[in-house]
C-alpha cells in the first residue's frame, strides 16, 4: 500500500497541511502511524476517508441533529467500522427524506393558506397572548417574527396590538415554515414577493436568495440544500461500501 506525507495528502485533497492534522486530531480520519523521526505516515485509507469526510461536509445541514449524525458516520468510518457507518448513513438518508417531506408540506400549507383553501376565523381581534395561545407558540417567537419584519401588527388607540384573521393566516404560514426549518430571511423573502405579486411561485421564491443578501445560510435555500445533502449521502454510501470491500 502506498504511503504519503502530510504535505502530499494535503496536495491530493486540496487543503492546507494544518487541515490534515486537524482532521486527525478530531478523529475524522484514522490516526496516522509515525516514523522514527516523528513524521506522520498516511495511506490510501486516509485519502479515501478524507474524501468521504469532504463529501459529508459539503452541505451544512444542521437541523434536528443531522450535523451530529454525519459527524458520527465519519468518526465511525475512521475506526474502520464500515458496517456501522453504513447503517448510520442509511438512518441519515431516511431523516433527510423526512426533512424534505416536511419542507414540501410546509410550502403546500402556505400555498393553501394564501389561496384561501383553508378555513380562517372571521372578524376576530386577539391580543398577543391570545394569539400565542391560539397558535400554540411562545410570546418570544411571536415577538421575534415581528422584530424581523415578518409581520406588522396594528395597534389600538391604547397602544396594544390587535391580531386580525389576516394576521392569523400569515402567522400560520410562518409557523408552518419555521417548523420545517426554513430561515426567517427565506420566509421574509417569500412574504415580500407575495406582497408584491400574489401569483409568485412560493417554492421558487423561498428557495432562491437575492443576490444582494450579505450572508446566505443553508436554510435560506432549504429545499435545494436538502436535495444536495441527499445526493452527498448517496455518494457517501458508495464510498463506504467500496472502503468496506477494500479495507475490511
């Protein structure tokens, strides 16, 4: 089996040598043996494990423990427990599919609410606490959504907020999308687009950040990110099966 120095591994993978050392320290690749002079000795196993880790970390999907799951897969593979790593990858794939269904379902609910297909209350005026109780959300969540511009609520002459049936409908949309882990900026982008053009494609709007957005997170394009995560997970599965045959 061919051996490599730290710098050679770094060149093959396309990273800094310090990254190679960091991956070893974090147990994302097997611990390298050392020569008498102290230099690390890496093998093809390290190269393939590094490539597996890089594939796993292409998409930063954080919600509901997905990030922890992918780290567990890599660390398990680094121990050469490929059977266990394959089982963990299967679990990871199933959860990604669940997240995809949740994301699509939330968009469908939003579409129905916006089209008037779902029953609404009529002529209601609720306080903030009543609204939070009705929607089963916290006051802090409601306040946060308003502070981030997702909702502008009218006030009575005494200064108290009053939530109408239209506000409740919009809040149901926000709640549904947040439960599916869409970001606040993605939801705001979608609501703004709908306000400007009621016929806007919700799915495209919520998954397409504007070019002028300074920072774009995975949850700002959740549907695409989950799809990419699924593709990467399937690549991981192929790599693990190949490594199992070669190094078991």
